[in-house]
């Protein structure tokens, strides 16, 4: 099963977004966003919820706990 950083990168690329786009959306620096994709930092709960809503996937999918993208 994939981990958070793998899923985040995959979802971003599926929407043809850049790391700069995502950093702007999350209101963080590009470097902080890169660290999220590289697995160097752990997102807080609010960020996980915001990303799951943005990508229209479940938090469990985003975190790599499920392969089911559907939100409950």
C-alpha cells in the first residue's frame, strides 16, 4: 500500500498541478510542501482534511490506509 507522500504526489500530478500550486492552496511555502511529498514532515489533521476535500478522496486513501478513493 502507498503512503501519504506517494498518494499526495500522485493526486497532484493527476490534476496537473505544480508543487507551487499546492503550496499556494495550502498557504505554506513551496519548501514545506516539498517536504510533505518527500515524507520529511507529517501533515496535521486540518491539512489532511483540506487535501482530502480538495482531491475528493477519503482521508484513509490519502494516508495510505485504504486503496478505496471513495469518501464515506
